[in-house]
C-alpha cells in the first residue's frame, strides 16, 4: 500500500499528523510522534490576542519553531489563530522566515453581532487569506468552522484566491452554564468518533471540486475513522484527542490499521482511495443531500 499523499503542495509519507495542540509544544514529544509515523507536525496556535498583549509570547513561539525544525525531519506547520489581518501579517512573515513549511490559519470566530450579515463574516475570512497569500510564499491552510451558511461557496472563494488547503473543522468549545452563578463554565472535552460524521459529509461535498487539498480534524480515533475520512476526500488526517489520551502509539495504531484495511480492500494507494466516496464520485449524490434526510426521518421508529 502506497501511503504517500500530497497536502498543501508538500509530499508526505502518509496522511497522518498531530493537529494543532499542546502536543508539539514539547520537541521530545514531536520527535516521538515522528517516530510513531507522523508525516508532519502541526504546532499549537499563536493567538492574535497573545501577540497583541504580550510580544514575548510570539518570540517564544518562534523559538519553539526553531527547536522543532532542528528536532524533526518532517514538515512543521505553524498555526495562527485570530480574526483580523493586522496582527497576523507580521507573524506570518516571521514564521516563514523561521522555517515553517506551511501555515495553518484558524478563524475561530463566534458570530455574536446582530448587525453583521453572513457575507460580511465570510468576506473577512477571504480578505485576510488574500492579504496573507500576497505576503507569504509558504503554503496556507485555512481551518474553518462548520458554521457558515454557504460553506461550499466560501470554500470556492478561498480556493480561487489560492488557499492551499482547507482543514475541516475547527471544534468550538461549548461552554456549559453554571445555573447558580449564572456564568459560562469553560469545558474542554475530548472528541469521540461521532464528531467525524459532520466532517465526512463536508469533505465528501468539497472533494474533487476545489483545487485546495483537504484535511480532516475532529473525531478520528480509529483506523476505520481514517479510512472513511480519506474515502470522503481527506488528503491529510489530523488527530488530537486520540493522541492526547493515547499518546503517539495511537497514531501508529491508526496508520497501520489504515494500511491493513486498504490492502484488504485492494487499494494500491492513498491517491486511489482519496475521494472515492465523495459527492463528485457518487452515483447517488442525494445521499449527501436532502433525500437521505427525508428517508431517515420517515423511517424512524418509536416505542
Ligand atoms: C488541548 C487542545 C488544545 C488545542 N489547541 C489548538 C490550537 O492551539 N489551535 C487550533 O487550531 N486548534 C487547537 N485544538 C483543536 C484541535 O487542533 C482539533 O481541531 C480538535 O481537537 C478536533 O480534533 P480531535 O477530535 O482529533 O481532537 C486543540 C484541541 C485540544 C484538545
């Protein structure tokens, strides 16, 4: 089984990598992940707020990038997280100069403004990527949330202005409410495989219809999860929760199990598998659209 894949214009030995998280804050862990078979390393994000409030944070991030580049041989993808262009531009250039092989831009925007329409929210994303695309030469991946009303249109716009990859999806941390104090309670919960389903649908809708490569992030825990993501159209498979709980061995387990499944099902390469279950390849595109929804709701039983 040929596990090679191409992601963000980078030739990778396989699709598997740790997603943005504290995992790569420790270069020793990054090396262990590389030894476990990770084909690239995604750094945790440098947050716009941290850049604004505390310049040494950004210096520390650049120093970490430098250490990671010395420690691992696989590409290192830096990550910027924010909502405006201003803070990012300078650091995107610095990260490029610091040796980042690519940049992942995380638009963690929670729409709370009643006067801002969907087109304005989307235009901001496109404008920022356009500015960055003009200013840095390394590949840019855009990590999106699922909460856009016309995701394929946004994806097509990002594709048109040269985004090299789309990462689906950002996982919003959903604060609970403390009913006595009447305050939001931040909660960090690791994912499970059920979170993959929404990603599969949107990967399958976009695969083969945008030039940008696609990565899945969210809900990959087993080899079969990874098989489904690649069949839906993922060129790269990012894992965080599974690695935070299971360590680097979880990446090896998924990579080996993925290759075994592919062999057993007579796939010769990741390229052959990628998008084989996408909408573009589907004999029945309605599976991803309304027909399936109607059929399932009509078929529901109750006791
Ligand atoms: C502890 C933790 C820290 C994270 N830090 C970042 C981050 O700095 N930047 C980012 O874009 N995503 C971050 N994420 C989100 C992950 O990259 C990933 O998209 C999400 O956890 C879904 O993938 P999973 O189901 O494999 O965990 C973080 C997730 C966790 C659990």
